[in-house]
C-alpha cells in the first residue's frame, strides 16, 4: 500500500501465471554508456520518514516499505514484466488438493545479516509474533487466513495462546501452513513484506530491532538519521537471485517533492518516486533521456471515514452523487497533464482479475444526476466535506481540483485537509481522526484483484482505514476465497467488486502512471509494478 501502500505484493501447481504487464517508457540509463561502473557506488533515492519502527509486520506505507524491501527477502517474488511467481528464499510452495494445507520448503544455506541461519522456525516464530494481538502490529490481519489466528488475536479479551495452530515446523528447512479454508491464490500473498522471517534477537528487543533491523535481503542496515536519511549497504553473503549491482542505497528524506525534483534535475539525487504535478508538463524537457514514464498497478481514491458522525449511516446515494460530480477527464487533462487514466472501478489495471466498468455510471461525470442523488439521499451532513492528504507529495493540486468540481456542480463546500507529511497523514488515519474523506492511493501487494478488494474493504482488515463494513461484500469475498482455482476466484472477486456500486466504500478517481527520472550518475533504473525502483539492478558510475 503506497501512499497507503502495503508492498511488493506468484506459477506453481494450482496457481496460474499472471498476465500483469508493466509498460515501460523513457530511458532508464543506457547499458551502452561506456563509463566505468563503481560496484560500491551508492544509489541516492528520494524518500521520507517511515511511520513506524522498521518491523516488517508494522510497515504498510511507502517510505518504510521501500527500506524493508531492501533489507528482507521473501519466500517468493514476481517477474516484473509478467507478474509470474519466482522463488526467492523458498525452494517450493505447494498446496494440497484442497488448497488448505501449504508446504513451504526453504533453500538451505541462507543467512541473516548477523550470520544466523534462516530456518523454518525463523518464519514460524516471526508470523506468530506478528499475529499476536499483544504486539499491536498494523498488518496482523494478514495472518487471519491461518488456522488458530483467532486464538492469538481475539476480537475481544486476552489471547488463549501465542502460537497459531496452523503453523508447524517440519524440519529446519520445511514448514506447513494450514488455512481456515482453501484459498487457491494463497501463494500470491507470500511475497508481501509481512511474511518476512526474523532472527532470534528480534524477540529479545523488538523495539530496538526496529531502529536497527537485521534482515535476510540483498542489503543490510547501516544507519538511520531520523527525518534525514536511512542508509543500507550491499550484503555480500546474500544467497538470493537478485544480488545488488551497487554498494547500497541512501533513502534521503525530503520535506517536499519540489525540493527532490530540483535535486534530480541537478543530479544531487539519483531518482524519486513521482514527479510533482507542477513539473509534469516540463519534466521530459528538463530531464531529456533521463525521464521515465511507465504504467504501474495503482489506483487513487478518496474514501469517507465511516466512523465519523458525518458518514456513519449515511445514505449511499450521497457518495454516489459526489462521485458523479467529479470531472475526472478534465482534471487529468489540466492538472495532471494527461498522465493518469480515469478509474472505472476499485481494482487497479495490470493485475489478474481486473475488469473495467465495475463502478458503472457512478464514476462518470454527470452534474445533473449528481445533484439529484445527493438531494434524494438527504444531502451531505453539514453541506461540507474535506479531503485529507499528505503535503510532502504532489497531491494539493488535484485535491483542490476535485474539491472545485464538487463545489461547482453540487454546491457542497469542499476543502483540502493537508497533513505535514505521510507519517502524520497515516497516524491520523490509524488513530481514526480523519474529519471527513481521506486520500487513499493503493499499490498492489500481490498482483491479484482480491488485494484491491478484500484487503482494502473487508471488515476489520488492516488496509480498511475508513471503517467500511458490508455483510454482502464480505460474503462474496469469502465465496471467492473458497473457489477451487485462481481463475474462478478472480471471477468471483469481480462480482464482489460490482456489488460495491450499491454501497460505495470510496470514490475511484484514476489509475496511476509513474513519471519519474534518474540522474546522470546512474543507469539501469527500472521501476516495479508498485512504483519503486528495483534497487538491486541500479548501477552507479564512477565519479
């Protein structure tokens, strides 16, 4: 979830390969450049302060996720051009005929950065700790599929135990996962950061670990100067397929995207996650062959905080009307310089199960019907809404334009509600203190439509920050999870998505496209489907 992002988020027997594609554009740095490469050179990337300590199960936003992904490798990964499963720390991940019991075999010989061996116990202990309600991890709900989760994470009261019955260590390199019900696409999930292994030292001092994490990935932690920079360096003992071609990464903190952009143009930072809105019309001429333009699996929405007095129990026609008052095409053409595509549903493009049109007429600009729906639904309580967003990324321009469109077409007053940075924004959401609407930009955790549905709008899940709950939707997603094949599950999730028309959990705005760039100091800067650089591929030129 990026900007509300989870992370990189496979085909084996019983799981099909994806047809997810990412269309590249721009120049990532020519491999024909004959300048000498410094294998120990540092790639400097524009970032920000993570919301929480660097614990895998406690990170679900972009700044922290980028760092976690550099430090930890997962059981599986995905090919960036197809979304197909690749094995990383796992040798195999195999379901039984019911898709309920999954057996994981690890590649032997992997080490944590402190020299400790990565074993099946490293995974089982980490997952049990993350699921335990006492440890208050923001992504604990990701383990809810596993048998025994309710015993360690009850809705009320104290946990019965600290270990889920569905996790069993078979031997040093093998463990089994027993789910509550069969889930045909479960292997998709295991590439997400929450499923990282943890060394024994973590459990002695989880808080201290969060300041100096020890992972099993291509880079090892070096330093964290809060609000300034996080540094990671290449781990030469790494056993994975994606060994680093550089000496490390500096995640440099910027208070605004404009400052990062100026440094990108002048080669003082090597890349950034998104060009500011105000520079979209000019960035290709500013950067020339250093400009990057590509698709990635992201959707921008604005979501009501259903726990507020304003939206609790509101007639759904009001939200439908507000959606129809937004002139997406004009905003994309003017404010966003034609760099987005109007959304027609709640699932991002380029993932398995994507189907256009789930939102129907309610994502089409129709001012007359917008007014009618809002009026017939009893009106917007207070006749005013606000849209919360983080001011350290380029959101102000489009939020203002969305508000102007709503106000002009319906008379409902709409204002932006900026928070200083993404950390403050996400903390406000987690504390359930959003005043009205909040910006939600969701990037895939794994390339399957259920990730944009159940993991965002299911009752009580980690990504559901607005408090949306709908029994019909929950029943449909449960049915989708019980399907015998991934293909059938994806189709059933499409039905669940279509049901959201009748009780909108949020207003889809547009699908994301990534506009970024690189400095003259690096080459081979490629972005994955989550909009993050593939850090290990970047090569740094000698100075």
